[in-house]
C-alpha cells in the first residue's frame, strides 16, 4: 500500500522550487488562502449548531440578501490576505467597490479577486458550497492597486482555484502547471494531495447540468440544445445532474466530464454568474484540465472585463460538448 502522503504546503513549496525565478510571494498568497479556507470550513461544518445560520439583515451589491456566513467568509478572506505585503488590492463579490490594502500594511505585486461563499443559498439545506479565488499580477506601477489591476482578462490569471465545503472539504487550484486537488484531513488540520494533475475525462460521462426551471425564458436555440441533450437525436442522450451550487456542479464536471451551462435568458440576458469572481477562475481550471469554457460565443478567458461585477453566461466542460453548444446557440444543429 502506498503510504506516500503530500501536504498542500509541501506541494506548493515543491512547485516553487521548480521555478528558479520565483520570489515566494505567490506561495505566501496560496498559504494564506489555505489558512482562510480552514477557518471557513470550521464555521461551515458547525453552521447548524451555532447562531451563524440565517440572514445578516442587508443586501449585497447584486441585490441578494446576505447570509451571516457570507459576511463571515468575506471578512476571513480579507483579514487573512491584507497584511502579508503580497497584494496591492482585492475585490470581492460581496463588496460593491475595490478593497484597498490597509495603509498600515505594505503592498505587493498581486491582485486577489474572490467569491467568499458561492452557493450560500444552499447553506440551510446542507448542500455543498464553496470559495472561489483568482490571482493576477498587477499592471499598475507601485503603490495602492486600482481598478485596472482587477479588470484584466482571465487569460492573465497567474493562479485560480476553489474550496468546496461538502462531505469533505476539497481545495483545487492551478498555477498553470496542471490542476491539483487536496482534501482536508480535519484530524491533523492539513490538506492532503488527493487528485494529482486532474484532467477532464475524454470522452467523459454524457451529463448535462443546467437549471431547467428557467427553460421557458431561454432563447429557442438554448431550448433546442437542451432538447437535443435530453433526447439524443444524433447520439445517445445525456443524463441530467444539477446541484444548484456552482462549485459542486463544476467539481463533478471536472472529475466526470460533461457540459455545465448557465445561459442568459429573457430576464437576465447577460446571465447570472460574475465574470471576475466565478466564470474566469473556473474557466482557467477547466482549460488547464483539458476542457473549454465559453459564454456561448467566445472563450471566457479572452473577455476583457468592463466592470467589477460584470455578468456572463457560462458553458464549460468537455471541449466537444462546449463547441456543440456554441453551434446550437449560433443557430446550427451541432452536427
């Protein structure tokens, strides 16, 4: 039996050693994110036992009522990252504006964008939720970071990942050298390597994932695409799987293959997902695992953001199925 165990900290350090020009700053950022993830895991795991469930009594910038655990995760991430001297600015899905580094701390060469607790509407039902993060190198010249540092296309990300809090807590990330997953062992407080060099299986399972409750609001082309997946007019039909938690649905797609979709509709033509905090980081993971992520027309990683809270439709998974979706959305039949 293989007893070789690799902790996340050891893995990150070994990755750093393989890049002789590395400064260690990105490594420090990943360590800090890991620390924040453990704190959030601790509160999520006991959410039903303490007075942290429920609503915080105010709305976020998107008009969504904020849950107490959202607030907690947002603050934990910021407080874990603000003082290390590695970041010049941060932005969060829960904050309307940029979050500058406090003036008493030094600034660095990196930018952190994050969704502190994606899928938090599922907290009360004990469904998997997650934290998503995206890291860029700043483009401004020294001092406090600005909007231009955050509004960079996803192709410029130097690292991205997510933490999924479910039956186990899993951290998945990439720095451009493969996609790797680590599972938290609560007994020792360490993330252990559990998924080395994740690749989306080819051909992968024929699974599609989408909220079909919005079917009547979709465009005719999107409806035709889903009908094709259901019935398999050309090939074997797909099975439907939808958790309703982005991190959980993406994690399944990453491990099993298939097609995840969150299209726009006649109520939200731009979709619901946020480009900077959700779509771009997951797209980087998807593409480094051999898949593809688009907005139905163009690669998510090539989109130039125009605002901090820009929304986008999202299609990701096996390249074959994402390209087929694009053909249907363009008015073809996917053949």
